[in-house]
C-alpha cells in the first residue's frame, strides 16, 4: 500500500510563493496528474514528495506518515526525470541494475531482475549499448525501467515526455499507463500538457500560481470545471468565452448582443437577473451552425482539417469563436455564418473572479 497526502502545504523561494495551502491526495495504486502552466508549482510539489525539499508549512504524508525530515532513500519513491538522468558511460544493463546494486542484491538476482524488466520494456536487444546509442524512446524506457528495478511504492514522473516528438509521446503515454496499471503503483505525474493529463490520469490536479484550481476525474473537470481557469486550461481548442447581458424577450432569456437562447431553468436556478452581465463558456464541439441568418453573423477566418472534424476560427466584431463541425458541408474562409450553442452545454462564470455559477 502507498498513499500520498498534502495537507495545507506552503513553499516559497525568496519572495516567490511556489505552493500556497496545497491540499490533495493520491490513493493506493492511483495515477494522479499534476498539470498547469510553467511556474504553477507542480514540479515543486513532486520534489517535496521525493524529499528533494521540505515544506515551509503544512505536511506531506506517505502512508499516513509525516515525511518532514525523512531522507529521500527512506520514502519508497522512484523518480523519472525530464532529462532521463542516465549514466552516459554505463550500458543499459548497468543503468537498470544500479538501484539493485545500491541495495546490495545478489548478482544472480540483479541479472534476473534486469532481464525481466528489459523484456517487458523491449530493451533486451540494447542491454549492451550506452545511452548515446539509443533513440529518445529507448532512453525513456530505460529511465522507466531503472525506476521499476527499485520496486518502489510510488512512482514520480517529472515531465518525462517533453523531449519526444508527437508520435513517440503518444505511444509512450500508453506504455507508461499500461505499466503503471499492471504494477498497481501509486503515481504522481507532472506535465504542462493538458492532453497528457486528460488521457493518462485517474484524477487530475490543476494548479495555477501555487494554488489548486480543480481536482477531479478528467472528464468531470473537462465537462464540469469549477472555474474559468480550469475551463480554459483543459481542452484544445480553448473554450470559447463571451461576455454579454441577460435580457428577456417573449418569455425567453437571451444573451445579448449574440442573441443566444439561454435555458430558462438554468437562468432561474442560478438566480440570474435581467440585465445582469455574465460570462459564458462553450466548447467548440458544443456550437452548432444555425439555420438562416441571425442578427449576429460570424465570418470564417480559417479552417483546419482534423480528419473527422473541421475546426473553424470565426470572428464577429471584437469577438472570436472556434467551432468544430462535420466535414460534410465544408465552409471556405470568408463565408458568413450564424452560430449558436447547445443550450444545455453552456457554462456560466462570474465576470470578476471567474468562479463557476453552478
């Protein structure tokens, strides 16, 4: 069993607050991804678990035990770095064997363990090579294998795929998740790539400026974000955000100046008032081309072919919308269209602090 818990953890570096009252947990065998922009504190949090730093206040607990003052070697963690951190003058075999040699395992056990890991990670044919003779994906697998050799209770990954090209990143995502599930190891994975967070995690922790902005299952955070930051950070293309005034016409609530129909039950439940200014968010896939020409029209600026979808970037005055649509009826740049949202998919945010109205 291996669990991780952050209790009101704060960490500063000079005048910069890297973590501010951070609280989250990772259950036994859970894959938790810390995601956020550069400088949000995610790598700092990972290093505190590894013992490469101590909190200024608050506690980091592993299996319910306070880790303050506990040496890195006594925490049961293995870390995989962005730079791989392989020993360049050693062979793949020696790199994989190093954690076992540190623990004074028998020579025959080391050889058996290394060969087993090499077989699982498709490294058997390169055991005698040195890191400079390997591809990026092979080096990454060696780094993962070295962590596996130590048989830790916790895996820590610090942006391990950022140096790889896009196809290799995609295949390595599958590789890492598959290994993690088969070994049932508690894992903290740090990335700035929201695609990695959404595709790999059991749960996602979104950080910004040292604070937790949202925690939840990937689909939950994507479809039901707690605030504007999480809604904007997760998902590509970025969520469409428009600010307008609520008006009532013929018993219908509309968002002016866009003439978007708002669900009456939602307006009532949120206790939104006539002439109140709100910000709404709509995902590109939740916009539809409306029949006829409305009072507000949008001009197609560009289009991107995505295989099963076309991504249109449109503009109306100072406003921009991204729209995902079927390629059955292709629109050319310069075309003028009417766009409306699926009413049930509209999100409402406070115009000032950005919290979700829900």
